[in-house]
């Protein structure tokens, strides 16, 4: 194989990997979020991911005045930090983040710092404890209107025994 052939092969591979990633995490147009904002939905629900795909669909980038709902429910997110939403925040106006049914145990300071238009946040059905939410975890969320945080470990040492979250827990 010549160098050139090898290069094209690598390119083709990277391209299909990119396609795969964005296909798994499809975009839908014109959805209305919980706050009534009209925009796109980037739906990464149920993909067993623990961080956002690094390939951001170009539509999110080109969106004019539209807002973005990010559905990350039923995944393996465990530790929300300043880095978690840094990249997506640079590209788009995220107004709604759905994270229910994850393994979140920790929300660090500044996690949502760049998502200043966030209006709706769902971190229900995760493994949060009061002591693991940093004092400034939710600071800067001046536009937050809806926070879903029920079904967490706020009442002492009750441990969810089945981490697959069979419904009804
Ligand atoms: C995202 O897709 C899942 C199915 O893959 C669906 O259950 C869920 O309702 C979708 N999210 C939104 C916000 O529509
Ligand atoms: C996610 O992981 C579970 C358990 O390992 C598996 O059953 C399921 O098929 C995986 N789903 C995807 C989309 O990879
Ligand atoms: C986007 O918002 C700006 C400022 O509010 C406005 O001037 C512009 O017409 C809007 N563009 C679209 C496509 O709605
Ligand atoms: C969360 O992630 C940060 C940065 O990657 C790391 O410093 C910290 O130790 C992690 N915390 C937990 C509880 O995993
Ligand atoms: C983001 O969306 C919100 C809600 O529609 C809107 O008020 C705000 O002006 C938008 N910000 C930008 C930078 O487009
Ligand atoms: C989070 O912010 C609070 C208030 O500014 C501060 O007291 C605390 O030390 C910070 N926590 C971490 C882990 O940096």
C-alpha cells in the first residue's frame, strides 16, 4: 500500500466514525422545550456514553437564534464538571438539559457556568447526595425555571440496589 492509499483509508475511516457518532446522536428540528423555546433537539439518550460526543453536528453551529435541547438521559454520566458542557456551550444556545437516569454522584462548581440561558434541567433518577453538590454548582443559572431533581439519594443511606434503574424505583 502506498502512503497515499494509506492516507485515504485513514480519512475514510475517520469520516465514517464521525458519521456514526452523529447518527447515534440524531438531531431533530423544531422541538419546543419545557420553557416554550423553539429549537433543535440533540438526542443522545440511551447510548451508554459518559461524556458528550466531541463531534458537534454542524447544524448546531449554524443555528440562528434557535435554541438547543440536549437529551442525555439513560447514559453513564457520573461526574459533572466545568468541562462537561464547555464545548457545546461554545457552539450553541442550550436551554434545556435532560440527564435523568444517569449515575451522577457529583456536580462540581462551575458545571453550568457557560450555559447561561439554561431554562430547564433534569437530574432526576441519578445518584446525587447533598454533600456531593458543590456550593456553587448551580450558580450563574439566572434563567433556570425548571429543576427536576427528585429520586436521588437525599434521604440518607438508601442505596439503589439495581443500577439499571428498573422503572418504579
Ligand atoms: C430521545 O429519544 C428517545 C428514544 O431514543 C425518546 O424516548 C426521548 O423521548 C427523546 N427525547 C426527547 C426530548 O424527545
Ligand atoms: C448499553 O449497555 C447495556 C448494558 O451493558 C447493554 O445492554 C446495551 O445494549 C447498551 N446499549 C447501547 C446502545 O450500546
Ligand atoms: C435573530 O435575532 C436578531 C436579533 O434579535 C434579529 O435581528 C434577526 O432577524 C433574527 N434572525 C432570525 C433568522 O430570526
Ligand atoms: C470529577 O472529575 C474531575 C475532573 O476530571 C476530577 O478532578 C474529580 O476527581 C472527579 N471526581 C469524582 C468524584 O470522580
Ligand atoms: C438564547 O435563547 C434564549 C431563549 O430563547 C434567548 O433569550 C437568548 O437571547 C438566546 N441567546 C443567544 C446568544 O442567542
Ligand atoms: C465551590 O464554591 C464554593 C463557594 O465559592 C467554595 O466554598 C468551595 O470551596 C468550592 N468547591 C470546590 C471543590 O472548589
